[in-house]
């Protein structure tokens, strides 16, 4: 039996069922943000746990951004932890996993936290694009 690949519709529906409308809205905004910036979105495979991860392609190189999971968390590479931690009200979980600390989507749904989170990523994308001109 083939393992299912996740897609936007399935991901948002599962997230909404497990964590509610706020988490689903955060995930949808993250998908829309990635599409709006011309990023490639990788969808995970699996029957129970799903993820998506936007990536910036520059030539033959793919630069990973964050990963959103159906467990209601967003993992980011450790090199941006300090910038993400600086967002008021954001707590990073799994700090011991320096490579991919997590933030709960419910936390990003409050106030302007998601906008600030995305601003961190816009800065990262700008740096990568400028560095490859």
C-alpha cells in the first residue's frame, strides 16, 4: 500500500480538527506567504503525521526555511532561534534540539507574532537572494 503524500487541503483540515481554527489559519497564512514569495513547498509523506516545508531555490541550491507539522508546531533551523525568541510572547520548545527548535502555531496566532515571525523569514530570504546575485 502506498504512503500518502500530504497536500494543502488535507494538512489544513487535519490541523483544524486537532488544534482549531487559529492553528489552521496560521498554517494557511504560512502556505500563502511561501507561495507569494515564490518558494517551493515540500509536502511530507505519511498516514498520521504530516508536514510542509517551504524552500528557496537559487540555481541548483535549495535553502530550507521552516517546517509546519500536524502536531501544531513550526520547526525552524537553530541559526534563527535568537531572532525568533526575540518576538514578544514567543516561547521556543525543544531548545535542546538546536538544529530545529519549535514554536506552537497557537502562539503565533496571537497579536502580531505571525507577522514578526514572517519578517524574520523575509530577512533570511533577502540575505540569501542578495548573497547569490
